[in-house]
């Protein structure tokens, strides 16, 4: 049902600044705008924003608007003046479009029945905006393409039609996404939408035609974990890279061919973080195995992962750290905020008192961190020491990543979405 309401950090050189300014004013709809936050971890799926983060925070900031929401963990996203947020509404997983300036609802579309466990109901998967469409995915595996303008459904697919079998054994180690809900967000490359379907019948990963929903290729028999994938050029080849329940894999984006695999198993198949790309290195961490860096090389016989480093003490749990320069910044295993040298895997410094969750948005010089407590901290990107520039309370307890527009920080908790104007003129 659809209802309608009324109507990477910039260069420090002059050339880099001019190029960035030119990019921000491009108006082609298929390109990501500087202030857009169109999907999981932002425009490049790296946690980086193309819109500058202020050097200071205003005193006692007030929300520009706040709206009530049904429960859910999906993060807000936006393109232009349209915000998309998914929640539980009338026993359905529902996508809502909101006006960025006012929070006014533009449309809402129910795309799947609601599902719940002891962590409460609501969508877990952050949607994705690409061009004129938004792609949404439900906890139990229904994928839909909606028109961004009005929320009308263009096409939809049910994962069970591709052989995915849902499990009610929630306390077991059966699968991951098929017993606790799909959380890994889809990703687009060209005309293809890549989705972690989780079928053990050759459809663990599926590439769909993003315009029609037709299957382009299917690959692997791996069970799907909670991790969101990335796409990048590694060892000279465009690759789809993700963590399944069986380990790290790299697939050719053209046909789904398995290029390489790093096998490992974790407790409860709980691979959550998004892989991080650093040149030809793929970095990944889990709460039970630790943090590893795999260097992918190409040989006459194919692709070969070679371990660069493995820090078994860095058992990161939920949020993915953000790479700025040669260092990673994020929540550590001891509920601290840590800086890690990405070249060696060693901790450069740590700061106590952050909790289990802290989502980072960085512009390369500064970073906004939304903590599980709902507190926002503004930090300098500093590989030498912890440097805090400000903080304020934005919402209640939250596990959801925020979105940054260059002037507004969008944050959600289980009952609301709010927009915080924190950029001062000239900051």
C-alpha cells in the first residue's frame, strides 16, 4: 500500500578544492551530490562524507525537526531534499520519504510483513538510493525497487523464490541472516543491483537488473551473514567483496565467478562489519576472530589472498571503523575509541568510555561519532592522540548509523528521527 502526503576527503591543494567545488554543483541525477548520503556508510560505503564537517559545535544545539517513528534499526539516507527512513508501521516494514527541510512526510510504502524477535520489530537493512529509485530489503528477505518520486513499487523479489529457507532456530548456529534477519544492504554497479540472498542452492549472492528485477547471475552456496558488501578494484579487477558465514570472498562483478576466498568461522556466524579496502588489501574484523588484513594478488592461476597482518586482540563487534589516511578510527573491543595503524594492525591510541556502538562519519580532518547512548561527539582525525572538539545529546539509545548533509545530522532511535543543524557559518 502506498499513501501520498500533500504536496573521500578533499585535496588540500587549490586544484583539489576547485575540483571538489565543481563536483558539488553537478546536477546530473545519477551522480551522488556532495551533501547526499544515499546508502549504508555514505556515498562511497566508506563512512566518508564529501561535505565538510564543522570545526566546532554550536552551544546547546536544538533539533530543526523531530518526527515519531515505528521501531527499526535501518539508518536514514538522503538524496537532494528527500530523506528515506524505514520503520515498522501497522505490522509492515515501511519506507517513508520525508522533506529534508521540514521532516514533512511525502509518501510511505509498505513493502513487506513485519517480523520481530527479542530485539523488537522493524527493518534492519539500510535502504539504497540510486538515481530515481530506492531499493529496500526486509528482515525476512523481500527486496523491492520503489520510485523515489512517489514510492510506487517498480518490482519486487522474494528470496524464498531463489531457494532461501527461513529458520526459526534463533538460538542455534543455523545460518545468520535467515534466522536473525537480513541486515546487509544492497549495492549498485552500473545496471546491476548486488544482493546477499542467502540461498544455499547456488544463490548466496545474486546480481539483479536494477531496472527490471531480473536475475543476471547467481553465485555461491554460502550462508549469508550480517555484513554489508563493498565493490572496488582490487588486484586490477572490479570485485564484489563481502563476509559470508564461511569467511571473506571476492567475486567478479561481471559474472559472479569466485575469485578468492579466506575461509573462517565465527561464533554464531556473526560476521557484521563491512570489509574495508586499502589498495589491494581487504581488512575485516569480527568479535570472535580479531582483525585481519589480506593482500590480494593476481597470479597466472588466478587470485591469491596473502595475510598481511592479523591482530587477534582487536575483536571488533558491530560498527565498522573508518579509514582516514593510513589509520582506522572506531569502537574497540574494550568499548573504547581506538586509532589503528592500517599498515600494521597495531593500536596507535585508545580512549575509554564509549560503549559498544559508535558510528563514525569522517571528512578526513574531523569526524562525527554517534554513540549507542545517543550522544554525538566531534573529534579531530589525529593519529597521534584522542582530540575531542565537542559533544551533545541527540537522541535516545540507538544502534543506527546517522547521515550527514553538510548542515544537518540525521539521527534515529527506536521511536524517532531528528535533524540537527550543527554547522556554523564559516565553519
